[in-house]
C-alpha cells in the first residue's frame, strides 16, 4: 500500500525519506482531493493483467513504454535525475506504474507544501495536468516504470513558475471546487 507524508525542509540528499518529526501522514483521501489517483496492480503479471488492460481501455491510455532509471541503464543519468527533480507541471496527466524498484513522487498540496509519495512495485499513480510535482529515486537508486499516455506522448515539462497555462488554471479551479 502506498505511503505518503508531509516533507521536512531539509536540503540534504533528495533520495532520503524527508519525513517531518513527528511524521505527518497523508491519506489516500487527501491525495484524491489533490486530484492524485492511486491504484495497486499486479506488477509480476503486467503483460497479461486484466486490471491494467481495463484501466488502459477506460482511461484511453493508448500509448505506453517502459523506462528504467538506473545509472547503468539510462543515458545521461545524472542530468536526467536533476531534471526529474526540478519542480514542474505538465499539460497532460502523468501516469506511472512501478514494475520494479522504488522512488518518490513529490506533489504540492493546496497550501503549497510538499507531500512525498513513496512508490514501489505494483503502485500506479496518476498526477493531474497542472499539478506541480517532481520525481526522484529513493536510496535504492533503481526503478523500472511503465509510462502511459492518452494518444502520442508529450514529454514537455514546464518548470515553476508556470501558473499562466490553462492546465494550471484548470487544476487550481479543481482545488477550489474540492475545498467547498
């Protein structure tokens, strides 16, 4: 089961858990109110999993690939790790399904505080278009993930500030509606 918490303010190694003391856990319901969707799937059988097939059909995830993030597998590894950890948003949802390994997605809450979401094998997450977020490996330094898209993939990340994009404005409206 996924675990999430509010992050401390430490600037030390981004791969560390960065839990506040005492820990401030974040529930799946709190993540849902931010538009973050979590699912647990059978990563050992992802190629034939009927649940994944149904999610792809229902959400129209027509494109997918698999990426391995490890210093021996990813070209320009150090540069990519820094890029992934820059706070940014996308104009489309970001869907990731962890097949092996583990890492962290960090998202901003409605008060602009960081929430760290620990992802491991079998976890699928959908981050809504317009949410500020970032990704890092954890201390295991390895993840293999499926990337899913509606239609052709768009890899463009818009680093903060990016508040003038329609996707950001629509996301902020979603947050305001959720608060009511």
